[in-house]
């Protein structure tokens, strides 16, 4: 068994477990060992009930007063226990674990580990771990890894399999060149992998993490450098003359393009007419007008006799682009075709035939665009929208559908230019740093739950004025484990609170694509006045008539994500509003959300989000929406990213193909990464 063995090489991994692990992207031993903890459980000294704080996890030592009771009236059986310590009563609740009734003894002392919350005036710990004092003594001060899970895969299973892999695989072979490791004082690979999963203490974990973050950035930087070398002098097979259609389209728009939009358009025109192929990133905040620039580039390709395609991250957005392009290009008799995964076999076959016969000029779609069945005729331009949702290899594969077509990438993620140059090292960068003058800034407010009735009245007023509303909830359905608003129940409550003539529907990711598309089409057509949704509407949905965005449990979202959601309103001529409902009583939650009231500037918000998260939040939620590295964080680990990038650049300059004997292990690592890692590392 080695790093590259299939996961079934481990004892206890049969076909069923193999399929479950595949959901987590774990196919090989290497995948398993690089499935890093999201956090650590530190078994600290137990405290008495009077010492605990609401909302703060603790190990609580107390005595069971009366036998546990089981409530079978709830959706799942609930075991409740009344305990006591010096000076305070405390309740424990477990869901779907009725067997605990017979295993917890009255009069005995236990240590319960969990987070106390206030439930109907009493402090309650839900789903706590249970230990005897002797059992807990063995765990005291240890650090247990906590992994991201999926249904059917427990934390215990991952701990057991990772422990088995660490003991059974030879990890002594280093792929990082020795001079690099010494220069940056990086730990050995063997040590790093063991200590990231089962650290002796925080110091050892941080040492291990530093090495693994450097590795990840270094291999990524090598991949970017090699891609850059490959594309630097690629001949332009599709030189394009300036198109009169584009001038006519600009003149016919009901608004003027901003100076930043015109500058970006000129840069694209120059690229497509030059000797070398275009590889360009358009970076612009939500609502800055990137899509119209992409439309101009596609129109220029069509007038020059070529095909162009644009790939969107969701079917809803692909369909929306398709409909707007059909309308936009109609005066020029430019043919547009849609290609998505949910289309029928007959619809797909018709689309494939049109594409292959060049009976269409612009193809709009999702990942279906890169299926083998899609054969293009003179594909000259590839546009990827919200490109951080696509893997490096996917983008490369789509480019390979033509004879090295021009590539235009659009991103609404606000990151500093210096960082963008590192991350998108193989692309030239255009920044649209002006918002269209016609757009009124969104008015924002942060409110508590007591404001809901007023908010509902305001929503009704906006609907009566002919406008539409989004309400965002963090969850799809009710959970026994988390108190948060969910779209299903919220929709039912909202239908009771608002007049019956107001059409209210919900939208979430678990619905079938056909159902989601139908709801979005009805909302876009104004047939639905209020749409209650999860963050499925975050990416690029354009309904100019929507003027209110109300976000429930706003403190549960990252600031960058809230900014993206807010970008769904303020797209028309009317004044728009965003209501952030804060359901937490923590001062820090209010302070975070106030950042969004201060500014509508995505770059400012991203910077403030970083300051508020702080560099110590190493395993927090990935809230930036970009660069989903397995362990590295492009903001918190920026210094390491710069060092890794500089080192990769210097190495490629000395040994472009990594053919020197001392670089063989690194070459193998990079080859494997380019074959498989490009889809998991999302740009």
C-alpha cells in the first residue's frame, strides 16, 4: 500500500464505504490523508454548571438528579435529562437516541460535553457527549480532529481510517526540494501529515499546517507557471477585426457604458486582434456590468464568422444569459443556442447538430458545454462566468474544444490586484472599478427579530408598488440540531403574514433543475412577487424589478457572501433595500453586519471581513467564495502564498520541465495534480 493506492486497500473499506467516501472526494490514500480537519476538539478541564457561559462549549461535571425521560411526541424521540451541580440546574437533550434512557443512572456523576443554549428560560445542552470522570481523565488536554462529514461517514470512521493509513504508508519520501524546505524552515512531510491530523498541541499543529499550506500553494503556483509558459506565445488562430455590430449594440443600449467598461472592451479588442491568443480576466464588483462586455466579445466573434460560447455555473443563470442574448443579438441575426444538463436527449442532440454544422454562432450553457459530444466549428472565444466555480482543468478542457481559442474569464469576487496577479498568473487582468451611473446605491439596515412585522409591512408596500422581493434563509428544512430559519417553514409563515393575493414561492438546491428553472422563470416574469430562497440565488440571477432583499439569520453568512446576495437587488431604476436580520445577541455579530451598512464596495467589505475574522481563524468557514484550497487561506496565508509563488517561478526559470533528478518527485506530484487536482481546486 502506498499513497496512490485506492482507498479499498485499507482494512474495513468495502464497496459501500468506498461509495460514501467518494462523496467527499476521497478515492485514494493520498486523498484521505489530504482530507484535513476543519477544527479540533480540545478536551479541556471540566467545569461546574455555575461556571458555564451560554453559547460557549464546555465539559460540565454534574450529578444526575432523576432518570432520563423520553418524549415520543416530537418528530424524532427526544431524551431529556435534569442534572444539577453546585448552585445551578441544567438540562441535557438528545434526539433520536432513546437507548440512553437505560444507560444514564440517577445519582451518578458524569461529564457532559457540549454547548449550553437558552431554551424557554432554561439552560440546555443538546446532543452532548457523555463520559464518566475516569473516561474523561484519559482524554484531558488531548486534541481530536473534527472533519467535514457527509451522511453515512462519521468522524470516528475517518479518524480510524486516517490512523490506519498513517501507520501503513511510507511517508518519508519528500517531493519538496531540500533547499526550499531549509530556506523557509518547513517541517518534514511525514511529521506534517501526522501532526495535522493528530497534533500533540497547538504549536505542533501550526508547524504542520505551515508546511502543508506551503505545499499546496507551491504546487498550485507551479501549475499556473507551467500553464503560463504554455500560453505565453500561443499563436492567435482567430484574429478578429473590429465589428460594426458591436458599435451598433453600444449605440443602441439604453444607457452609456462606463469609462471602465469601455477601457476593458478596448483591451479585449486589442487582444483578439493581436498575434497571440487572449487569456484575460475581467474583475468587477457585483453590478459593474461585466456581462455586457462578454456579450460584445461574443458578438465580435460571431461577426468575424467564428463561434463563441459562455459557460455559467448554474442552469438558472445559463438560461437567463441565453434569453438576454437572444434579445440582444436579434437585430444582428446572430444565432444563439442553449445547452444544459437538464435538457432532454432530443433537445441536446438538436443542439449538438446545430453546433457541429455551425448553424449557431453563440452557445450558452453549463458544464454540458465540455461534454465529449459537443463538437464545435471554429470555436474562437470561450467565456466562463463566475469562473471561480470551475476547475483549472475544466477551463483548459473547454479551451481545447477549439484550436486554442481566446479565453475570457469573469469574476465578481473582490480581491486586491496584487493578489489577483498571483492567483490568476496565467491571465491578463482588466478591472471594472466603476458602477453604472444609473444605479442607485442599495439602502441597508441591520435589525433584530422584533422588526419582522415592520419588514413584512414594508415588503407588502413594495409589492403593491409593482416590485418583487427576495427572502433568504440559511436552511432548506427544519433541523433538530440547529436553530435557524428554513425556506419551507418560513414560506408557510410568510403566506399567513401577507395577504393571500401576494404570490409567495420557495427555491432551494434540493429541488429538481426543471422545478428550479420554472420558479426562476416565473419570478423573472413577475408572476411570483416574493421568493423565499437559500443562497442558490447568490450567483448572477438578474431580476431588475426586485427591490428588497431580506436575509434571515444574516450573522450565519460570510460578509462576502452577503454582499453577493445583496447584489441581486439594485439592478433596476427604482430604489432598492437590503434588510439583514440578526438573530444573535452577540455584539461581534452586530459589528460584522454593520460593515455592510457602511459600504456597498465589495473590496472594502472583503478587507473588513478579513480583519474581523482575524489571522487566528484558521479553520473557519470558507467565506471568500474563491480559491477553495484544501488547507490554505489566500488572505490569512498571503505571505506564504507570495513565498511559494516566488519559489515556483525561480524553480521553473532554472528547470522549466522539472527534468533534473532532484525534481523527479516534484514532477510526479505536479503531473498528478494537473491530471486530478485541477477539478478539486476551484479557481
